[in-house]
C-alpha cells in the first residue's frame, strides 16, 4: 500500500511543478523581512487555497501568519513554511524554497489524505530570522494539534539531522551625553567608548568559553559626527550555546561585558530581547530515518564534506516547536560553493539546480510524512 500511495504522491507533485517553481521565483524576486511578509505569506496561502486547502489568515492575531488545512483524518501532519528574507541579502537563506517545498509536499500528500487517514496542514511562520515567529505562535496555541511537524531548509549540501544552537537575540543600547569633541570633551559621556569596551571584553572572554559557544554581533549606530561625543550607540548581538541551560549561564557572562562598558564610561546600558530564546532541536529520530531513506531514494547524497555540512548548526525557532511536537528539520543541498547568508547563496536558490532541490524536497517531505502517519496512526 505504501509504495502505491507514494507513487500517487509523486505524481501529484510532478503535476504542480510549474506552480511550485513560480511560487519560489515570486518570493525570491520580492523579498520581505520578518513581520513584514505581507505579499509573501499571501502568495503562499493563495496557492494552497487554489488546491482545496481551507486557509485562515491572519492566524492567531499575526498578520503574516496563516494556517491551511486539508482533510479530516485522525493523524495530523504539519508542514512549516518560512518566507522572511534577510535585510540587505534577500533570500540568502533560501526561505523561498522552504515555502515552495512545504506547499509542494502538502499538496502532494493531500492526494492520499483520505486513503491514509490524514489531516494535512501548512502553517505559515513569519520572522524566523531573529524574530521568533514560531515561538510567538507557540505561545498563542499553535502547533499543539499536530502529531508530526516537518520542514526542509536549503544549505550547500544535504545534512539530515539539524543540531542548532540555542540562541539569545539582544538589542543593545548605550545612552551618554553629547558634547563638542574638541572644545568641551570633558562635558561628554561617550556612548561609543562604552560599546568598544564591551566588545573588547567579549573578545577576551571568548578564550575562556567552550569551543562550541558563539558570541557575535554588529554595532548599528556608532555616533553622528566625528567632532561630537557620541550620545547614543546601538547594536544587535547573538549569544549561542549547545542547550538552553548552558545559554542561561553564558548570558550572564556576556551581559557583564556590556555592564563593564557602562561602568567605565558612565553611559546608561539598555539590553532588550528581540525575541524569546530559540531552543536546541529535539529530533524525532525514527522520522528522520524515514526522511533519509526517502531522500536517498530520490538520489540525494548524505556522504558530504563535514566542513560544508555545518549549516545544520544554525539556530532556528523550529527548535522550540520540537520541544513539544515530534519534528524533523533536515537540510537539503542546492550545490555550488556559496553558503547561507551570502549574496551568492541567494543566487543559488533560483535556477535549474534549485528547482531540482525543490522537487526532491517536496517529495521527500511528503513521503516521510506518509511513512510516519502509516506507522503511527491509531
């Protein structure tokens, strides 16, 4: 029965290839950043609605989130779609392909929903790139009706298991006092010096941190004029660790470096979380075995250079979903030499190679969801 159903799934996916590629290209050509993905989320939802899915949008009070559902079976599978782009880099993380693979997998699986006792859902999740859209949805009650959640993420090469860091996202701000840098420097409180001291402290701290820990960020505002003591400086900083437990301990040490900048200069420090913390991934290993076998049956290769495979360490708010729902988050290769968050990778997420990745990803996800449902349905 399984092989017959899989043939039907693959045939349905092949029948909509043109639509899937057009959707991916449309998203890629019109990138929108987190929480602003109005055209993107609408485009994804419209394709699903055209194929018989009941669409709820906005979803749970979030304008750029949606929920699309098909069927009424006892086992509910949820494909998660991401469509936010990176500021200045467009779809350099390939979220256009994530959405198209989710849509393709869901529509293909809907072909056998009745036969397999399935309810098929696609949940559109905004602001993955630092905004924690899935966490916001979780807090509002999303995902909890799912028996299994899955998505695939573009990368340079195929890697089955996601091993993302837990991560904290901070907006950091120092407020000092402006003054003429030549005439009255003693009247100023230099907010830029505060930031420099903090960054020096973090650089020195790194020597004493575990090798897997990551602390990195950018200063987004450093001052307005070279002859004026900077009154305000701002930046965005991420702290990553293997687990949430390790992350909480690490946060204190990094915050001490920012406090040192304030103490040394007299500037006022304000640290504001940009989202809830992203958790590490709790992978459904049995489901991942199914994905690996299905992807290999389509010709995907997991025997890759470990140096090229490290995108699976990137943090994701899918980790928070996986803490509550059985889930997988494999990475699927688009080929080439570029890596995620480079302009060259954005270019690699359209064209013939990316289109093959889209076909394989949609089919592998649908087959995996079918395997899991047939194996676990009561």
